[in-house]
């Protein structure tokens, strides 16, 4: 069957009681499985808020959340016939799909971020590898602690999360509520101070 045009951003409309909604969604899924595009539009209208909310809780970023939501509804259009009433309610089935899609997005973004970080560390920003290696293998822990104490509080938080917490720049930024460029600047300045303190050339 042809794929319908996916509706725009989620429509924030209130639905009726959950039991009535699930009954309505079951009927719509049967029609969607038969290729009914109006049923698909109705299904989207009734559930888009919930799907977007689930994606937003996992992904935080609104654009990524909207992309993930669109993927969820494409899966609904293509796989409505796979819905099994005996296995659970339509909402539970839909939320499971939404959660999985959001997690898949997280993993895809994380993989891309990791690749970028590895490339950047090897080609443009060797400070991270040098300091992490020297601090972790060649220098005593006491010296590392002492030198971390010379950093500003914000630099310490950023460096600890990045190098001892294993977080990416993006994750550090989200954790501290700052922009990614700001976090990169903090970490770079912190690393320069550490290099000076630790005597890393």
C-alpha cells in the first residue's frame, strides 16, 4: 500500500477515558491495516501527543523527538496488522514502539557523537588523550587530585564528567545545563591547566 503523508507536528488534543480510547484505537488499527488513510489520520490525532511526550522524555531534543515520532507513525501505518489485541492494549503497543524508536535514536546519536569525538581527539584535539593517559597511567592519584583542585568549579565538573564519568560533550552539556561550545571551552581550558600543573608537555 502507498504510504500516507504523515501529519505535521503533534496535535495537543484531549482524549476520552483510556478504555474508550483503546477501544477506538483498536478499530482504527483494523482500518489502517486495510489501508484506510483517514483512519490513520484519526489515529495520529488521538495519539500524537502521547507519542511525542514519550520521545521527548527520552531524547530531550524537540527536533529529534519529532523525527522519532514520525518514525513511530510510519511503523504504525506499515505494521498495523501486526497488532495483537490479546497481547495488550493499543496504547501499550504504541508506547512500546515509541520507546524503542526513541532509544534507537539515542543510540544512533551516541554512536555519531562517539565517532566525532574519536576523530576530533586523534586529529584536532590531542590534549584529551594526552592528559587522560598521563593522569591515568603515569602520574600518582594524589597529584591528579591536587591539580584538579586548581581548576574552577565549573571546569572541575566538566572535566570529571568527561574523563572520569565517560560522558560525551553533549551529555556533559545536558547534565550541567550549558551549551556544547561552552562545555568544550571549559574542558579545553581545564585541560590546559591540568597539563601545566601535571607537567605534561
